[in-house]
């Protein structure tokens, strides 16, 4: 029997349940469809498309150049490919974005009615959202019980699967060239955005091995310091599936006691990924609507100039600017800094969290519908298990605490390179002779702060005080 295997967010050969089952059934024609028309407003942002191009290029090479690339509505593309190849079945791994769930349900029904066998599998989450519920059948709204009582008492994550033996028939008469998908046009960041990334299945595995060998032992504390290599940087690989969460879960626990604190915290971060997908599954409008409805009346400001300053790393607060420039230059941002820049946008600038979600969606390699939406709602205070409204990250003290020597900040804000540590996170407090010695002119070579951090915190607390009280 000849089957199609439809690659989506599982761009790997190892630990790929759908591909493994397709291989058992006979010949397999691998296919990837760029689904911009199906995705509509949820189509991938610019950075994600660049990462995707390289992941697909690598996957195609591992498949001997036989990956079929198609572009258009999935139902039309698959129906035409089935007709052209005589395939009798199609396999895929499940995705959990609302538009994909709806489309996959309809597609499965129409293909089955046409005599095509359809099988779908769990591959990209440790536990599917419908599995993890409270005892009364309702979804969890707080992370700790979701993870401790829900996930950790459910069946343990399965062991990863090996690379299957594949028989792939000739596919040269089908599909288009990868370049014709235009996933990496002349883009806005410059050509070095991929520097430091090996966007391949092997590269993802190497990143995991490197983290488990040299990063996880310091994960509990080190993950808060952006200058350290104490985080895995696996998030883009997990989103696109160049590695699976099962591989990350089990490799991290290899030769390490189950009660190891660093292991527990790393696995709980995988648990946050699961929690975000659960929130999205049970709240399909997570990207648009406040989970906490009382925030519908929140008095957000509108200020295009301040939004642009935030987006381009010109706020006058060095740790914020470093994070935003890291994002723009590399397609990635350290998680501690994501919280700092997020808090600054929604609480110091009082700009709607949706602006931040949209900017991250376009600029992050790991832009994920569930994680991005849930995380922005968390920092804004309107999400599940959200940061309390009175928690406003002070960008000065955050920089002083988590990048004390300034290595991270000076890397991405080089105009501050010669400024002494004492003034690095508050350049406006430096005497003129110190600024002159550092070749720094505030308002010219580096901006004045766009808001006063103390005054803006007070304004934020006053705005939060206008929210309706819980009944």
C-alpha cells in the first residue's frame, strides 16, 4: 500500500509516531504543505518562516530529496496528490491550533468518505489537552495543580521511537521547489539571523545533548541570567518538531535521579508548554480575548511612538533594549528578559498585551500560538494563573540583579559598552564626565528613558485599581 505522510509540526524522522506507522504499512510519500490560506490571520510570522525554510531543507535532505512541497489549501493539495499518486491512506500527527483542529476534523471526514484511510497520532505534546482535566471533568486554570496533580499522575511520557525504515517511491513529478514557497525572501533583519543555529534534526539533538551535559546542572538558578548558557534554547525546535518533547523529557532524565531539583524544574518548563496548549484547547480565542473578562474594560493607552521605541530597543532602559534587540537580531529572547520586556510594555507603558503578542509572533523563531498567547496574558495579569497586577518588574533592578556584569546588555546595546557597571542600568544618573568618557550623549547616541519607571508604576497600579472587583 502507498500512503502519504503529512509533515506539519513534526519535522523529524526519529520519535515520529505517524511516520513510523505509515512506514509499517508500505511505501510512504512524504509531503509538506504551506498552509497560509487555511491559517488566515494565524499564518506564520516572518522569523518563523525563515526558521521553517531551513528545517524543511534539512528534512528534505534526510529524505533523499523526496519531500513533496505543496502550497495552498490542504484539502485541495492532498486530494490532488492522492489522485496523482494513487495513495490509499494518509497519516499525520495532531496539531492543536483552533483552525487546524477544525480543518483536520473536516478533512478527515471528507477523505474518509472518499475511501481514503486516515490515521492521526499524538507526537508533539507529552499529554494531549483532553487527557488532563480536574476530577469534575473541567480544565485546570492554575499551573501547579495542572502539572502536579494532572500531568504527573497520568501515564508517564512514552519512550522516544527510533527512525523508521522508509520506502519512498519516486516523487519528482509532484510538488514544487522549496524556494518557490518564498519562506525566506530578502528579510528585514539582515543575513546573519541564522548565526548560531543549526536548524536540523541533528542540530536539535546536539543542542539537547549539550544542555544535558553542561547546562542542566545550573538550571534552577542559571536560567535567570541571560549571559549564561544555562537554558536549552530548544523552544524553536520543539515548536517545529525538529525534536520532540518526549526526547527532551527522557534525555534530561538520563543518568539523573528523579528527585533532582534541576531536572524537576526543567521538566516543569515542559509542563508549562503543556499548560499553554491546554489553555488554548479549552479557550480557542486565547490569542484575541482576555481569559479574565474583567480586563475587557482595562484602560489601555494608545501611543505609536512608545510602541515603536519598545519594538526597536530604544526605550532608554538598557535591559529592555537589550532584550528587544536580541529578539530582532537573533529571532530569540532569553525567558527572564521576555518577562522584563513584557512587563515594561503592559505595565510601564500601559500598552495592550496584544501588541506584544503580535510583535513576538512576527519576530520569534519559536512563535507558538499557545505559548505566545498564554505567556502574554500571564504577564498582563489577564490570563490563567497570571502574574499579580502589583508585580511590575523594575527594569533597573532587574538588570542589576540578573546581568550584574553587563555582559548580555553590552552585547546587544554596544553604545553602552564603556559605561561603568554602576551606571549601566540607569545611564541618566551618570555624571557628565562619566558619560563623556563612555562616548555617550543621552538623547543622541542613546535615548533618554521614555517613561519614568516609578511614576509609570504608580500609573499602572491606578489603572489596575479601576478593574471591577471579583463578585
